[in-house]
């Protein structure tokens, strides 16, 4: 009995699921049917607008041609009317002269006859009838204003719906990822002179290969691209990959998307580890600032407000509500004394990596470099054999130097606005650059025996970081020549501080 109930329950569950599937499909069909009706109405409306526009153009052309014919008719009519008027006047004068000549033949007196004959001769000589051109100035031909619309008629008869553009093809070989920029190039599978523009879409992802539906970010859209390539610049490479797809558009419709392409955009992303910082440093993700109160000033203010109007005995229920939670500050004993240090939260165990650091204008002293995780809590960057850095001192006197194992190498270069740090873990190289000009400031040569962490030391001032950056192409180029230089950690071994 129980087994039969279970079997029946499974059948009922299966039927219920199938009913839900059918109902969902019915909803989909109804939605699609409604979409067909709405979209059909839209395209019919657009078709009416296009034909109305075409009719309007034809009416304008017809009106222009009618005006041309009327103007030509008026010009020729005016010419012929003028010529006709001249001829009528000449004929009238000639007929009067002819009557006068006929009457002169009846004159009997020789002297009067001679006088009349001379008058007739003079009037004939001056008669306009003998100066007229008896050829029409214009013809009645209007064939030069005839039209032949056979070609246009054929074109109109070939009117058809604009074809949907085919999907472009992204060429991974022509795509370029460098200097925190991505250039995407594509081509059409066949020539299409109706293409007006392209739409490029991209999104960041940590999945290799084709885009995944689950846990994906929304597509970012770049519209109205006229060429067949586009460069995205100033990117933060905070994901391992980026998906790209593109579609072609003509004046009426957008085509299908190209097959998506995934390009690798992996770079080192890290934040400052607040739990590893000195108590006199205020740390927020990618910014660190000197805090001489060690957070005590803010806590004292809060305590003062809490105790105001109360007895001198503190309440056992009183808790601190400072800007930094006690739970975080309670673990911040990693560095102490004069080691005003904070480390990055991501260890470097292999590969080549690059990040940039910018100091505040009023920063008195700071160091930038890397260190092993074993860096002591009282150790300053560059004063042990477990850390490497360049140090800037703007207090009392200005100095700029490379430091390692308590040895110092003065640098005879201007301190740049931003410092680029290049770490080649496998190659045992740590180099510092002017981030703007990519001028090499100094390069350490060593063999890293442990994972290293980005390290920073600040006194009076602050630093801001820029991570998620690929190694700049200019730095990669400089590495070839830099590998032959001797400005390394070994050169510091012979120079005392």
C-alpha cells in the first residue's frame, strides 16, 4: 500500500511538473503571439512612413520638373511674341509704303513725281522689313525636357525589405591586450555596403572560454562605431578575462551577434591589509595616511561625549563607536615602534607584476617596495635582508635612495609624481620606474626564496595605489636592456648607510 502511494505520488508530481511546463510554454506562445502582432504593427507603421517619405520626394521632383517646363515655355513664348510683334510692325509700315508708292505712280507732274520717288526710296532703305530675320529665334521643340523613368521604375520595382546584416567575425589574432587597453578587431563575412555602424559589447569575467549565463555581469555597450575595430583604454584589469561580441547595424535593423571571444586580462589586484598596518596609519583599500593619534584622538572625543554629564566612574556597558571597529584595530600589532608599515593583502609567488604609487604633496617620508612575510614588527623596509625598497625623504633634507639589507644607494634622479613598481618574481628582479615617462629609476637583482608582499612605509602624509595594471609594454621593452645592468642588491652590499 505504501509503495503504491509513493508510486502514485511520483506520478502526480511528474504530471504536475509537466502541467507547469505546458503552462509556461503556453505563456511563452501567448507572449510571442502578442509580440508578433505588436511588431507587425510597428513595421507596417514604419513602412507607411517610408513610402510617404518616398511619395513626398517624388512630388517634390515632379513639382520641380513642372516648373522647369513652364519656365522654358514662358521663355520661348516671350521670344516668339517679341519677334511676332516686330514682324507685325514691319508689315504694317511696309503696306503703308506700298500704298504710297502705288499712289505716286498716278502723279503727272515730273517734279512732284521725282520728289515722291526719292521719298519712297529713302523709306524703303530705312524700312524695318528689310532688317528683319525671317527665322524664328526659338524652336517649338521641347524634347530636351522629356523624361525617361524606366531605370527608376526598375529600381522601384526591385524595392524589398532591407536584409538583416550577417554576424561579424572577431579576429582574435588582430585583437591586442596591452597597457590596460584592449583593441578588438572584426570583419564582415562578406561585403555589405548597407552597414551603417557597429555595436560592441563587453563584460568582465573570471571564466575562460565562452561566456557563462550564471554569475555573469551585464554587458557594457559601445554604440555607433563606424570602423571595424575599437580600443577600450584606461581599464582596471580586476578580472582574469573579458568577453567581447559585436553586431552590425544598417539604417533599419541590427544583425546577429558575432560569436563571443574571450581575451585574457589578468593582472595583480591587491588592497592594503589593514590588519597588518602600524597603529599610526589610517588604511582604506588602496590609500594609506599617517595618523599621529593612532585613532586615539577620535576615541577620546567619543568617550568625552559619552561621559559628559556622568560621574567619573565609567559605565561597564559603554562601548567605543570609533570610525575603525575595535575588532580590526585589535589585530593591528603586526608593526610597531618606528616601523610605520603596511603590507598588501596578496602575496606574489610567481610571474611578472606591476603597480603604481602616488604620494601626497606634503608627504615627509615614505618607502615603496616588497618584503617577505617574515618581516619583523620593528623592521623598516630596506633595513633587513627580507625587504627591498626605494625611499623618499622630504624632511630637513631631500634624499632619494634604494635600500636593502640596511645598505643605501643614493639615486641621482628626480623623484617622479608617480612611481611604477615592476616585480619579476621568477626572474628575481624588482625595478622602479617613473610611471609617466617609464624612465628606469633603479633595479634590484636577487633570488626570491619566499613569496613577497607589496610593502609601504609612510610618515607624515599619505600614499595612494593603482593596481589591476598589466606590465606596460614600454617596461617590457626596457627589461631586455635592463637585464644587463649591475645596479642590483649586490651593489648595495658594499655601501654602508
